[in-house]
C-alpha cells in the first residue's frame, strides 16, 4: 500500500467516525431534550391537577443536598 492510499483510507475512516459521532451526539441531545420536556410537563400536571407542589419540591431539595454531601465527601476524603 502506498503512502497516498494509506492517508486516503485513514481520512475516509476519520470522516466516517466523525459523522457517526455527530449522529450519536445529536441523538443524545434530542433524547435529553425530550426527557427534560417530559419532566416539565409532569411537573405542570402535578401542580395544576394534584396541587402537590411542596412534597415534590422537598424531594428534589433533599436529593440535591444529598448530592452536595456526597460530592464534599468525595473531595475531602483522601484516596485509599
């Protein structure tokens, strides 16, 4: 195989991989956008129909506080 052919093959592979990465990133973006809109609609339904905003909000805050403590523990605890 000549150097020109090897370079051409490598560039074609790189372009194919970049195209696939773009498709995968686009899929992930739209997946998370759909999940986000679904969460927003569920929250609106919860507030409008059930009137149960504060238990829902409290659950979110508790999870955020737990995540902050876990992050602080991860940062402050020396590695084993």
